[in-house]
């Protein structure tokens, strides 16, 4: 494919994804039509179908274009979860990664917009069943990443967690997501302070002491 043709195709795809963000945010996913999104992007429906099979395909590409900060930070923090000899304390690494994710949510308008669409505007309709299944699996995977980090932290300190790591991982991830979604809907509280204090309480309840520096 000639370079100019590739560039034109990429520009059309980007315009469609930008338009999908705007239309989904205004109308919700269920009430948004592909025709409206194509018009918003300034292209024909045929051009849209040249890039996306259907609305679910378009929604998935829109969401994937802006990776979830929570998922990104947990990927990084869990990369060496099995390396109990690592120099950096796993608890410190987890809290630093969470702070990075929270900063992305608070400071990046596009991240906030996409998270709002996913959290509030993707109605529970049949056409979104595939997306919902993927989101459920992502939540399981992220909770498991946290569990692996906690196990590494316990091993580094030579202790046994007071609660099963999988249960604690789910609880911490639920706190992360719950507070982030709450803040997106009503940003009238300090997201970082609330999240970190909640995680610290869970960690110390499980026997993982948190340093004053990591508390912030």
C-alpha cells in the first residue's frame, strides 16, 4: 500500500475513533448509531465499515486506544512478581504504581473521557455482551496481578499473609476501581489520598507494614 494511502487510511481511522468518543459520551453507546459516528467524523458509512465491522468492534478499538492506567500500572508492578530476590520492596512498588495510575486519571482528559464512557455510558444491552465478558476477565486478571505482588511482598519479608492473596487482591482492585469510578462521577474528593489510605489499611490488616514514605 503506498505511503499516502496508508496515511489517509490511518487519518480516517483516527477521525472515526475521535468521533466515537464524542458521540458515545454525548448519547451513550446503545443510542449511538454508526451513521451518526460516520457523520461526526466526516466520512461515509462505507468508509467506516472499511475499518470496523460493527459498533462493538468500534467501541473496543476506542477503549483499547487509551489503555486503562490501572491495568498499565499493575502490568509493570507485577512484571517481577515471582522474583523474591528483587531489591525493591513489592509493597512500595505497588503503591508507587497505583499513584501513577491515579495521576493519569486525574490529569489526562482523554483517559477520563474513555473511562467515563466505559463506566457510565456502555449500557447493559445484548450487543455489548462480548465487551462485558472481556471486562470481567480483565478484572480477574488485574486482581490476580495484585495477588502476585502481595505474595512477593510477603516472601520478601519472610511472613505469611493474614488473608488469602486472591481474596486480598480482589478487595484491593475493587477499592481501586470503585473509588476511581466514584471520583469520575463526582470529583469532589482527593482520589489519591482516599485510595492510598484504603489500600494501606488493607495491606497492614494483612500483615504487610507500610512505611511512612509510602503512605505519602
